[in-house]
């Protein structure tokens, strides 16, 4: 098991989430010195003006970008949301805004202009001068504009603030610093696809000939865009945490016990530590369970490790020494004996149980066991020698899971497997010396 910051992991045990904050994340712009997206590899195709490095909300130099009211990044016609649910998260620190205009100053924009195709389609988040200065986010569906969505809290100049917008089915909601402040209803299956370019720091109206507008003045940090997913209230609060977010990563080959919970599959735990004033810090613990299958199959004189895509070293159990040159997934012993395999998939290492190879005796035992046709459409004939006794067999899938139990008798019997297409192993659980057989279902 490999763990980062293990001493903090028990802090996370009380708040489990079913998804990680990286699930369905299609773009992440940390803005830590460049405009590069760390998920899909997007880079600006146009850099207008000179966006500059600045200090982020944690006080780290060079970990956010400052826009001077005449600069932006543009990425082309990417990150459309079509009819999907989506979530957009970003941090802004507003230095000023363009007063007396009907347009927003856009820290993030993808359409929402009359000049797009269709008109007004897309999504954007902006700052607007409206009586008392307020943060305003607006989104449009299809070729009809939705309502303008205004956050109720005033802009605090020179202060980092978290803005979050999500579309869940027909509901479009704006959050300010982890609190939902406004919402509106979109038409069912409203399509937000637009030809207007995605941009950070302004509204780039390319590919049209109309001039760019809505130049943002201030700092922007940590833009996250999710498609096909509405983040939960708890996850939104975690992203809006103002002091610190700590990520812990644990990878284990086996089920892992954290607190009173035994995790048998990958999961995420989250603990938010609050002060009287709100969220102070969040610890996110991503747990990845990577099972390692150390099962081996003995078939027709060949021993095969079930685990794919790994490094292998076959071991002579009699001496405890590696078998020279035997580093493949399959191994054909030259001598009778007991053999095991060491398996390393890059994360986990393990050693199989010792398999007994008896040469001619092994090949003779069960030599009358036949399975046909291979491949099959799901019905196979299994033949046991006429002098054999009734035996119990298992059918095991590629992950080592027993999917069927069979009680087979001497002679030939037709068996309807009723299993998904794939490769399976038929093995005798009554007599371990009986060779296994491969089943392939198409």
C-alpha cells in the first residue's frame, strides 16, 4: 500500500463520498504560470495582451493569473456542454470592472452572445455593474436566451471569492463562496452548443468578425469544468474552502480499513474542518483499490498466471530460487516439481500458491476431460472419462471471480453457461491435479 500524508488519513473517515473530485472533470486550468489545461491538454491558441503570474488565494507566488482589463486566453471551439449536466468552478479576485455597459466582464466565457450560432447559446460567468455592484452569471440554452442569473452578494474588491455554476437537468444554479444564491429553470434538454470560442479573461467572439468584449480586470485561479455531472452541495463547499485543501492518495492491493469502514473498492473520503466563520480547510482522501490476482492455471503442461499486464518471475518452490529465464505470463516446466510465480503490476506485488507439476502423470490425470466447441455461443459439451467419479467444477472469469458451480458426472453432458462473452476457466475443485480447460464465449 502506498499512502501520501498517511498521518492525516484518519481525519477523513467520517465523511465518505461516492465520487472523486476528478470524476467527469474534462478541463482543469490551475493558472499556475500558464493557461494550460492539465486534463485534456488544451493550450491557448490566442493570447491577447499579457496575462501575468500573481499570488493565489493561499499566498503562493506565481500560482494564479492576473488580467489587466485588456488581456485574455482563447482556446478555440472547445468545451461545449450540449444538453449535458455540467458544473463550473473558479476563483476570482476582482480589481475593477467596466462601468456603464450592458456587458459583463468575463473571467470565463463560451458564447452567450447574440453574434453566436445559435444566438445566445453557451455558458459564461461574469462581473457586471448593476446599481449595487454584484456578481452576475448568465447561461443560455439552444437559440433562446435564458434569464440572467445574479448572485446576491456584493463584489468585494481585492478579496478572493469562489464562483460556482451548475446545470442539473433543467435547473441552473449560481453559488457564491459555497452558498447557493440564485437559480433559474431552463427548457428540458436545452442545447448550449455554440460556435463561439472558449476563453478566460474576456469574451472572445471568434470565429465571428465582431470585436472581443467583457475584458476582466483582476486575478483568476483554479478553473474546473465538469461535464455530465452535478457536484453535490458538500463537494461545492469543499471547492469553495478558503484556507486549504489537502489531497491524500492511498493505493492498496487489498481491502483497507479506515476508521470503522472496510473499503473493498475505490472511494473518496472528505472531511471539512470549520471555524465559527465557515470553512477553514478540507482534507480529501482518494482511495484506490488495485486488486492483484495471484491465481495460476495449470493446463496441458503449461502454468499460466491469470493477472494480465504485469511483470512475472517463476519460482521453484523446492529451492525457493527463480527459474532462470522464466519471466513470461506462462511457463512450461521441464521437470516435475512445485512452482509459483511472483507478480508485479507496478503498484502491487504478490506471489501465487505453489502449483504441482507432475509431468506425464499430470497430463494423464484428466486426459479424458474434453470441452467443445471452443469458442462457443454459450452452450458447451463437457466430457469426463467413463471411469471417473462425479466431480465438482468451477467456472472462473478473467478477474478470478467464480461465476458458476457445476457438478459433473462421467460421460458427456451439454451445459448452458448463460455467461457474458469472454474467456473463462473450467477447473476441478475435487481433484486439483486435473488440468483446467479454457472456455471462450462469443
